[in-house]
C-alpha cells in the first residue's frame, strides 16, 4: 500500500507543508514517486515518520533527529520505549496513546512488523489530544483519570451499554438507567467535574473518528447513552416537579444545553480566582446566565425555582458531569441578584 502526501497528512494530523519540509531536508524521503512525480510513502516510510515524531516529542531538534537516525544510534523499539517513559513522566498525553504504543512495542518484541494502519493510528493519537487541550489541561485530565482509574473501568461500562443497545433495551429500562448512572459518575470523576474539560472531551469525541473507534463510543452508542441520561434526569425531576414542569425543564435543557458548559467553566474559573459577585467579568457572566436561566423560568412565579433548588439539594446526580455544584449555584444566584 502506498500513500500520497495528502493522504498521509490527513491520517496523521500533520500538514503537507511539514512532510514536504522533511523531504527537502532529507529527514523523510518517500521511497517512491508516481509517474506524475507525486510523493508515495510505504509502510517503512510511515514507521520512520513515527521515529521522527517520537524523537521530536522527546525534545530532539530536527538536526539531531537526522543524525540519530543516520547513525542507527537508536532502534525503533528503543525509541518507542523512551517515548513511553517520557509520556509517563510528563503526563502530557492520554492513556489511549500509551496503550497503542505498548501494542506496537509488543508486536516488535514478538518479531512482528506493525502494519501501516498501526503506525497511522499511533501518529494520529500523538497529535489528537494536542488539538483540543493545553499541556496544563492534559496534565489535569490525566491526574483525574488516574484517581478515577477510568482506563480500567470504561471498557466494561462501554461494553455493557453497547450490549443493552444491541439487544434493543429501551433507554428507560432499569438496567440501562443503572448503567447510565455509573456512566455519569465516571464522567464526573475522570474530569474532576470540570465543565471545560468535559466540553473539550465531547468535542474531540464528536470530531475524531479514530477516537470513537479506539474506545468504542460510536455515534449510535452516544445517542443511546444520551437518551438514557435524559430519561434518568426526567425521572429524578419527577420526584419534585409536575409532569408539565418536567417537560418544560427537559425541553429547555435540550434547547440551550450546549451553551452551558463554556459558561459554567468560565464562572468557576472566576470563583477559583477569588472574584466576588461585583467583579466585572462575574457580572458579565451572570448576565449571560440570567438569559439562559430565563429560558427555563420564563413566567415562573418562583415555585419552579424553589422546586429545582430542592431537587438539586436532594439529588446530587442531577448536577453530576455538569461542572455545577451547590456552592457555585449559590454564588451565581447572588451574582444575578446583584445585577
């Protein structure tokens, strides 16, 4: 199998310009060219590209990488091992990348040559998280994931939800409801209930087919999980609200739901920075909060507000994986009252 430069760029997250530059400086020269002169890359070329990117992430300059590869001073397996060690120390990459690198390492130890698809997936994972998270966010995310032991817990939970979906189990079924409660709790634990991290994870999952394939959360499964979550939230709200009020709240959540995470994350950031309710940025955020709040409470005489406050106090699950908690809600309430 041969890849043109554009296809290689798309599948690895690099740019065509970068690959052209590597060719121009002799760092990665494609093994073949088409009759029309197009660059064509083989599996060995992609494996070399992995070496280049791995050494680059370990802090090597391009000139040093060229010297290292030219002298055969470092075997491919050694480079992967060093990359894994660096990932463990720096905590700058996600556990999925580490798992993929370990799989490649094991293949090579058995004397097998990984296929081009394996190298491509590894390269894509090496660049994927950096598209969405800052180094500080990656470190925070990894710390939360380690505390939650999410890499050990997610596969079983995803498989269980997939089995329920494939059996045609309604999202309202007790088994689906129990599993989705675990899903929500684990989502909160692995992000530290940080709305900003949750928002970026959802954005990445929606946009990255490789991530969906790697962890098994397909668009179909995600739709099923979201339906189960909504059904569970409606059940919890029904303990405190009338059927009409439940419908009103759920419709509002569906209408404006995507607007909440960035607002919640921004407000929490100001609170953690020590801002008070008279802070200019807090007032701006509180005004935006009020607009979204009014979508749910328009025409409310105050009774729905009181019922929701009671629901959030008695049902912590309603606030899980939202970035919200009672202290933050109390702060926002005072900030809106001061507008």
